[in-house]
C-alpha cells in the first residue's frame, strides 16, 4: 500500500510538471428558461498508459500530499484562460465554477493568487463561482466563514457542493456568505421513487428558498428526476440528462451552435 502511494505521488508530481491534466466542463442549465447558466470545471488526468483517469481516483491523494494546491492553481489558470477566450469571442459560457479544496483556501496567499490569475487571464470576478464541499466547510466553520467572506467581498459567487452529506449546522449555514446550495447526487439518484430521498430533496429546496439561496441539483440523469425537481421549485440542473463533462472544444461548439 505504501509503495503504491509513493509511486502514485511521484507520477502525480511528474504529471503536473508535464501538464498531463485536462480540464473538462459540464454545463449547468436553468431548465425552465432553457438557458445555460454556467459550466463547472472538472479535472481529468490524461495518463499515458491508463488513459483518462477520473478525479475520484487521484484528488484524495493530491489532497493528502498537498499537491492539490498546485493542481488547483493550474486548473484555475487553465479554466480562466479558456473562459476568458470564449467571452472575448462573444460567446457566453455563463459563470465558471471551480472546485476548491480547503487546503487551497487555507493558503495565506490564496486571495493574492486568485486576483493575480484573474488579472493575467483577463477574467472578471462576476464570471466566477467557487464550490467548496459541505464536509470541508464544516471541518473548521469559523475559519471558513472568515475566508469565504473575503472571497465573497470580491464579487465572487460561492456554492456549497455535496450539500446534505456533511452535517451542516443551520446556525453556521445562516452565517456563511454562500449564494447556492448544490443538492448532492446521492439524493437525486432515487427520486421520485424513494420516499426518504424525495423528502430530503424537498426539504433542501425549501431550506434554500427560506434562506434566499439559489439551489441546483447535481447528477440529474432522467426526465422524471428533472420534473420532480422543477415541480418542487429547483429549476437549475446539472447532470448527464442536460450534458456530460466535455472538452473545451466540445463546449465551444455547443456555445456556437446551441444544444
Ligand atoms: P463534484 O464537484 O461534486 O462533481 C460532480 C461529479 O459528478 C463529477 O464527477 C461529474 O462528472 C459527476 N456527474 C455529473 N453529472 C452526473 C450524472 O448525471 N450522473 C452521475 N452518476 N455523475 C455525474 P467527477 O468529474 O468524477 O469529479 C468527482 C469529484 O472530484 C468532484 O465532485 C470534485 O469533488 C472533485 N474534483 C473534480 N475536479 C476537481 C478540481 O479541479 N479540483 C478539486 N479540488 N476537486 C475536483
Ligand atoms: Mg463540484
Ligand atoms: Mg458534488
């Protein structure tokens, strides 16, 4: 096990140096107004012999070894460069969402790096949203609130990823400067057939509305799931039903030609 991790860590370092990572983008839609509201950057590892490797297989190791800081900075730069080029061409990808590790947020120079990258890439703060998972926020909520407030003050959107899986305290939720709750796909999977999941999804939507937050569902694969969500007031959707994570070239074609 130890040897395996050492080998993986070395190949992750080499991959970063050789830029073997690829940023995919998954569209997010408002299915009632039928508009693209944004794209989420999702990293893949284009491995020379293993092919495309899913982030679920290397993000945990990157977090453990601290390599995530460098990796996420590279992704930030790459995704901002790509989206700024789309905007410059007159295309409208909506808001770019970046997944952010708590480790990244904890770097004392994070805001400086963020602002410098935006400036270098000609990327505007209103085009950006950061996603942080509920479990990461709740590891150190007081500290997270302070850091997220600084980011929010720059006009950058914040959303809580995997919402419902991380034991949020409602008192903290009220104090967090977030704009959006993302309903975790584990709850979406079995709606409308599973009564418990349906009740949970309904409750999260009601909670978001009463805290005047936006709400989006992830992992939406079927029309039935979409219809349930819309009927309960969640009109923003991300999932295989409306679009898989795709290469920048594929997204560009979508922006030019529509769906
Ligand atoms: P996440 O941010 O919650 O992303 C949603 C995951 O669900 C993505 O998996 C996406 O491909 C997948 N997905 C989207 N629609 C559907 C669907 O309809 N059905 C199903 N079954 N799955 C769907 P992916 O790309 O494998 O990413 C997994 C996780 O890895 C992400 O979860 C995120 O936590 C992390 N991750 C991905 N990219 C980055 C990154 O650039 N930085 C950091 N720190 N973490 C990342
Ligand atoms: Mg996410
Ligand atoms: Mg998620």
